[in-house]
């Protein structure tokens, strides 16, 4: 199997690379980062990418080559680049915050999907998995707040669904799905871990292993779905 992970310098992304590289059924792991180091290893092939630059993204993806059996998009942002957010009330929402979170959480994964889908294997099952978040579920929203983050992840979930529908026409064995990796103990979630039960705060390795188990169990019938780390379906 040939796999690619975009966002491989983050906590979950790096763990996904390590777990994939340790598997006997994986021959290559292409580990993409916008900045920062990625895990090293004999099977690991690092690359840089810029999802908002069409030419540079196309060059990065072309260097990976086809066919790909698995692509995982592990990019995303909870707070703004300046560390502010997420918003607790509507009065804190700004155009700049919305634009920044939508760019990182919805536009970047969509541009990656557009670039890599032609590389997915057509003659057998192939998976494009995009890490999302349960708080992006409209039906599951009971608390409000976190406006920009919730809305950007909800947009991502819709984009995953529409990409899955389109992909099924040319690659009926393909799986395109959004995955919630759980609350992971990374710098991203550090300010918001206080209220998380200990058995629901995962290390990156625990989360990565769970995500890969879910991916291994997905079929073409699941394409377009949104699934939690334990395999349960989440309402959009």
C-alpha cells in the first residue's frame, strides 16, 4: 500500500505516519508538511506543500506519483494564528477570524482533495480520509459558541460529502470520509483539556491507531460519511 499524510508535522499527523510506517502492508508513506519536521524512517518520504498555491501543490502531488491507496488529510486549526479564540459569544466573531478558520479548516483540505483524487487507485479500494471534529456537526451542537471553528468544520463536512458523491461516479470503489479523532493531547487542544474526562483525552498514538482502525473498516457504502474514532457514525 502507498499512503500519503498531509499535515504530518502535527501531533496526530506525525503519529499517523509512524503507525503507517510500522505496518507490513504499507510500502511507502509520503509525509507532507507546510512547516516543521516529520517523522523519519526508511519508508517515509517527506515533502513540503502549500495547499493555497495551485502550482506548488500540483508539483508536490506529482512528485508523490500514482497510484495511492490511502490519503489522510490531518491539517486544521482551532485557534487563530495569533492564539485568539475560539469565540465564546457572537460578539467576538470577526470577518478575519471566520476567513482564517475557513481557510485552514475547509479550503486547505478541499484543495488537497482536488489535487490528490486523480492519484487514487481506480482498480481497487482506495481511501481519502479527512480529519474533522465532532463540534462541526450541526445536529450534535448543543452548546453553541466556537462559531468560526464549528462553522468551518461544518463546511468541511459538507465538502467531504459532495466530493464523495462526485468521486463515486469515476471510482466506485473509493471511500471519501470525514473522521473525528477524539480529543487529543496536543498543543492544539491544550487550553481546552480541563473538562475532558481522562478516558476521553487521547495521546496522539492512541488516536492515530483508532483512526486507522476505522479507515481499515470503511467500505464504499460508507463514502460520504462522518465517523468518530470508535467507528460510530456522527450526524452532519
